C-alpha cells in the first residue's frame, strides 16, 4: 500500500476523547458514521465526567456495552487482550 492511498478497511476500534465543542458530533454524526462502516467498537472517553463508554456494534447501530468510571476496568470485546484500569488513562 502506498502512503497516499485511502484506507479502505474499517478499524477494529475507535477511541474518541470528548471536548465540549465536539461532543454532539462525537455522540451523533461520528457514532452513526462508524456504525455504517462497520467499526465493531467505539469508545467515548469523557475527561469531564470522568468515564469511558464502550459501545459495541449491533444490528441497528451501537449499543452501550459498558461504562467505566474511576476505579473501574475497561475491556475490549473486539481486542480481548486490551484491558486496563480506568485510572491509568485519565489523571485525577
């Protein structure tokens, strides 16, 4: 593959870090777009809450699979070796 060629395959996982100015886009248009292109998991990291939402692709779009908060564990169903403590990704 050449560096200037477009990517034609969907990633296994997308992680979005929310900001106040883009939250509605991240939870709306982007979520719908990633579902349409078949991205199996979409994580939404909210540093203000603080939390990580793990959305998994279902027949009609994404379902909220789990939500981690301080002291919790984040686990990927798509990438089974990807598990970590929430406290390790966001300073508090």
